C-alpha cells in the first residue's frame, strides 16, 4: 500500500509539471527521486544537455528545439497519458547526475524504462540518426511502444521563398516581355542545373531527412569536428565542404575543356590548362582525404595524382605543337 501511495504521488507530481511545461527540468534530487528510484510504472525520456551560453554548445540548442517539438506534440496529443514523460537535465543544474552516469558528452538522449535499467538500445544514437523530432519519435516508439505524431509549428520560409522566386520571374517576364531570349540561354540553364546537381550530390537531401547537427564540439577539449568519423552519418558542415570541393573539381574540368576547345592563343590556353589541372588535383585530393577519413582502410591515394599528371603532359604537348584537341 505504501509503494502504491508513493507511486501515485510521483505520477501526480510529474503530471502537474507536465501540464505546465512539456519538458520537465530536473536537478539531481528530482532525477534520483522520480527517474532512478522505484517504484515506477512510467518511462522517462531524458535529454542530458548543456544550454548555458558559456558552454557554447550550439548542437545542444539545436537538439533542444527538436526535443521541445517532440514533447509538445505528445503533450497536446489526444493520446497523451502518464505512460511516458519528457525531462531534461542541464549540466549546470545537475552535474552530479552526469557524474553518476559517467556521462562526458552532450546532448545525449536516454530512455529510462518503466521496468528495469536502461539497455544499450535505450541510448539514442545521435551521431547516426540526427536529432530531428521525427527521428526521435521513431526511437521513442521503438523503445516504449508510444507512437507520437510530430506536429511542427507552421514554417512560412518555404512559401515566402517560392513567392519571391515567382515574383522575380514574373518581374523579368514583365520587364522584358518583348525579348524573352534569356529564357533560351543555355549557359544560364546549365549553371542552374549544375548548382542543383552539386547540392544533391553533397548530401543536402540527407540533411533534410535526418536533421544532423551542423558540427560537433568536444566538451572536454573544445575541438570542433566538421567531418563525421563514420561512413553512416555526416554533419551539415561536411556537406558544405563536399559541395565546395565538388565545385572546385567541376571548375577545373570546365577550364580544361575550354583550354582544349577554345580559339584563344596558345599561351592563354596553357594557363587555363595548368589552372584546370591544378584545381582538379587539389580539390579531388581533398575529397579523397575526406573519403579516407570516413572509410578507414581505403587503399587508394596516388592514383588520381598520377593520372592527372599524365593528362596534363598530354595537353601541354598538344598545345606546344599547336594541334587541335
């Protein structure tokens, strides 16, 4: 009877807090009493984070926004029950909890099940799955059998950008209604298509689906990693770097093509050739280094350099003898 009374008090306390705030903020005492100590017939999803400005944890703030969306979606759902609660422990408010759990990184999401201790799968794989609310909801459903339909606040950025684009296009058509030759400009369409291809091949769609962090800062050393060390995940900054490298390789190939086909004098063509081959070698070597850092044990390193030198020598010989390509 005593245990039943204690359990009822704990549930009532959590329900009262949840009615005021979807994510319950906990310190060490609340965590030990309501999450760690039995009895408990409810699951608690806890985000361990460091949101204070002096911690400079950008990822923590981004993850907190998605976590709030998930918790609000559950709190205001018609299926809301006392089967699961969402809580948060900030390092500056519960450093003893971090020490108790031997936790040295943030943000971290852990499910404390209704029965027993957390298992391996109860720790969310943030680096692999990202912190998008939808990904968190799938993990919660897998660990607790509670399905949460994520409802995001309305975002008007997309419609505004589309409206602006249509306004610009409409304005150009109106101002140049008598001359629409620009719509048949092959260079313009080729550039637009190239930008789209570079954006897609760099991993932008993966970012949109998974919602990974922009980068990762080690809380102990302060070192910021922009390239994820696993082939199964990536950072947003990593896609920007890959986009830049792919753009550099593309520019080098365009210069090589122009050097081989243009009617300019041989001197300028040689300069374009050297610049093009330099860009290809430099940026592709950097791409290869990123690839090697993610796919450990990748054996190839100098194949591109050797082939690039051969292409370069062939082009120089052709230019020297004034032969068409």
